[in-house]
């Protein structure tokens, strides 16, 4: 059910949850100070309670409320990348409920760029927790329509158009001295973070914190996703298997009776399109989604992460 800003404010203040637009993906929001509403988020998503939530703010004044201390490096990164698709994990203050942080002593904070979402946070005058507005392990929504289909119209949705970035924020752990840990890649790359922070960014492989993509299954569309190094292999696979496929490739594929989507060859446009393609494929009667892998350059790290976690690599 689509609702307007006034209604969204009213519902949130009434301990209800609301699907909200952000520039990355749509979120499922509650006030950060309403335990009952936060419980409803976990229930609606069917998400285990040990997966913590990001707290969204409209002003830096809230960081002082949410965090126990604010490292210099946080200020530098916030100045450069906020509002925007960057989430930073800090040590938490006492006001942040254990329901939000999965009983950890850290809190993840993001200042989003989407004007309507910022206005909502401002009018509610309270930080809003919001995970992506999808069922656990499924593809995040990048439009109001995607939320409506995933939850069969059961959630109130504030429609803010299509998400501009298209994949979830980059997440950094800033709680360690002299190093930054990347918990989830995104369109803001580790190269950019290193050049602003002058610190090494370590990729987190064995964290105990439950962070995004720690599951090997994630971001899944409803059909199997098979990944290929090149288009020749895709063509061969289709010829040998003779079924119906949704193909996402950079180059033209020479086959009839297949849905061929020519993908953008730069990572920003690709990120904007990739979940929309998967949601479109969900509506189709196909056997699998076949994807030509992007180049391995650092700018593609966010997109590559999502593609790898959604599918498996074809070995012939
Ligand atoms: O772009 C985004 O980040 C979107 C929009 C709605 O803001 N949100 C999003 O939320 O992707 P979610 O819940 O789907 O993914 C957030 C990830 C979770 O996997 C969670 O484990 C991690 O952030 N996270 C949250 N709090 C954390 C913390 N204190 N320490 C480590 N990881 C944390
Ligand atoms: Mg998510």
C-alpha cells in the first residue's frame, strides 16, 4: 500500500514500520527508540535476531547520541561521503538498544542521500533503523513496486522513485586503531576510502560480527544464477541445454528465443541496473539467469560481491 510523507510520519510515531526509499535500496524503517516496532521489522523480513540493523540519520548531531566516541577518521570520511552510500560502524552509546545491534557493542550509522528519506528522518526528529526491505537472503528492492511484490502489498510504502545507486551501502568498521575493516563492498571502493583516510583498508574474512553477506547465500533472485567468464561459454551452455534463459552480458549473444539484456560496461550504471534485472527476471517463466562476469578491477568490487553471492560459477 503506497502512503504519503504525513502518513509515514504518523505510522512511525505509532510504533509501526514503513518501507522507505533510499538512494541505495529501499529500507524497512522503524524509530530507533521503539523496541516493539523494531521487532516487527525482524518478523516481517523473517530475519534472525543476530543480524544487526543500520541506524539512519539526517544530521551529524545524532552521531554524538549514538556513538560512544567519534574517531577523527570518521569525521574525514563523513565529510567526503555523507550524505551517501557509506555506513560506518562505531562503538555504541548506552541509548542504542541491543535489539538494533544484536547485542554487540558497536552501532552501524549511515546518512542517506535520498531527499524524501532525509525529510522523513527530519520530521520524525529521530534516527530510523532500516534493513533492506526484502525477505531474508532475497534481492533488495530498488523501487516501491519491488517492495509491494515481495510483501504482497502488506507493508505501507513511501514511494520515492527508483533507487539511484542500486546496491547496498559500503560498510566500514572504524572501531580498530590505525586500520579500517571493510565489512561489505559497495560503489564507494576501498581505493577511495584509502585515499581519503590514508589508512589501509583490510577486507574482513573472519569477523565474529554478523555483517552483510556473511551468509554464502545472499541477494538471491527466485531463479538460479549461473556465472560465466565469457559470452562464448554462455552461447555453448544455451545450445547444450536448450532451455529459456535471462542473459545479462556485456557483448551481444548470438541466440534466438532468449531474453538478452545488454548490461552497461561501467560499474555505476551496472549497479543501478542489476537488482532491477533480477526483479524483472522474477516475474518471468525462465529456467535460469546467466551472467557474464564483469572485469575484476576494484571499481567493480560492489557489483562482483553481489553477483558472486547470488550465483555460482559455471565450470565446463
Ligand atoms: O544501503 C544500505 O545499507 C541499506 C539501506 C536501506 O540503507 N541497508 C541495508 O541494511 O543494506 P541490511 O540490514 O540489509 O544490511 C546491513 C548490514 C547487515 O548485514 C548487518 O549485519 C550489518 O549491516 N551491520 C549492522 N550493524 C552492524 C554492526 N554494528 N556491526 C557490523 N555489521 C553491522
Ligand atoms: Mg539486506
